[in-house]
């Protein structure tokens, strides 16, 4: 059953893209789970990242730290704005 949690379309698409990228199952099970409830999948992923950050590789730590850089935040804001504009047109 698909629960109703509203995510901007750009965020939902990123969730699905990530789920598809990491889906190593032959039947696309992981992507299907993300499609059923993208918000829950995103929260689950962020909770795992939060829990694992103290002990994971420097690469993941660096990747998460970069999310605060102005250029990445600007890109994210632009994607969200474009997604909102499409939703209202």
C-alpha cells in the first residue's frame, strides 16, 4: 500500500534514481520498495547515513559534508524550483 507523503517531484526522482542505482536484485525489489513510499525510503537512508557516519569511509563523510557547500545547495534549490514550477503548470 502506497502511503501519502508529499515530496517534491525532484526529491522523489532522486530517491528513485538512487534506489535503482543500488538495486542489485534481479527483480528490481529495492526500487519497487522506494516507489511504494519514497519518503519512508529517504528517511530510512538518511537514518542509516546518520548512524554510520562515525564509522564509515572518508568518502561518504566527505560526500555528506559537501552537501552544505553553496554550489551544491544552489543546484538543489534550482532543482526544487524547477520541480515546483512543473507541478504548478
